[in-house]
C-alpha cells in the first residue's frame, strides 16, 4: 500500500501556497586510523583537528548550500579545546529556476550544479576526534544534518559530503515530516518517490561500499548504512609504514581496524573468541 501511494506522486502536484514539507538528512561519517604510540595518537588528533577545523567545515557546508541552491543567511562556527569543531548555517530560498527536477531519485552531484527554492532551513556539522587508550585505534566522527523546507531533498548533497570526508563508514537517516496541501485541500505527506537512500548514491561509491537498508515507508523514514568493502593498510596507519612492519604485526593491525569498523557499522561490541 505504501509504495502504491508513493507511485501516485509521480505527477506534479498543484499546491496551495508554499510547500511545507520538511526533509532532513542526518548522518554520521567515520574515519578510522591506527596510531600506536601516544605521540602518534596526539599527532593524528592534531592532524584531523586542523584538516576539519571550523574554517574548512564552513567551506564544505558553503558548497553544500550551493549544491542545493540556498542562500546563506547566517554562519556560526567554533573550534574547541582540546579538539573538535562545530558549524551551523541558517539558509533560505534562492529565487532561481531549477535546472533539473531536484526530486528525481538519482545520485546528486559532486559540484554546484543544482539550484531550487528553500526556506526556514539549516545545515550543521559537529566533529568528534578520539583515540582508544590501549589498542592504537583512533576514530574521527563527523555528525552532519541538512534540513530543508520546500521541493528539494537534501539528498542531493550526499555524494559531495561522502567524497569530502573520506568516509570509511557512513550511517544515514532521511526523514520527511509535516504535510503540504494541494489546491483541493488534500494533505500530502511526501512529494517525491523514494524507496532507498542508496538510489541517491553514485555508482562509484556503490562499488566501494557494502550497504544495508532499514526503511519504514509508512512513516517516511529511510535508513542506510555503508562500510568500505576493502582497504589498503598503508592508508590507515599514522606515522608508520606497512613495509616497515613484520607480517604478524600487519595482521594484528588489520584485524584491529576491521573489528573497529564492524563494531561501529553494526552498533555493538564484538567479544573476543
């Protein structure tokens, strides 16, 4: 029944006034690394803290605003001691005719090619770098929310964000809330077809990641998790090189990284055999 109801939304609706639907994309992006010594751990945290400081995050979110066609009204940003940063943008509609149908269930761009109408919307990001005190695993997490009102879906910015945060794991939730009325007074609780967040992710990323869905179509709630299928060990070690380590040490590090990724992906601790 839910999918049949969505099929009826293929034709454009004649709305009464503004589109009052709110569409929110919330997701966590994780970057995992191995830094064995205290010095290496501190260096990794400092590196991440500098790479994703408030200024750089502002630049990334500015590009997101351009991708979804928004005017930036206000920016609040803050770096934290000892680490982490936050940026919040208040955005509003841009009165430009859309170049594409922004509600199409298709991958979004990696650059600013989409414009449409938004109002009463915001984009936020918060970062959380941390290190395990014993096993050398360091994890960087970025929490991002893109909330829009009107016709466009924030899913248009998804590919760009996954690309810029060099993600090992991505956990995403998309929710459409509220309702809008057509000219006959009928309520509509969603204005575009969607059966999976995966349909908004480019093929290049789909080839790199294993993905699973948990969707509640009747409530307009969509959930997707992604984890890299393979990784090169050298890209995950900070301050050391794979060739400088004996084979047994490489295996231990790889196993530790794989365990960390799986625990985050499935949301539970893995007990040792």
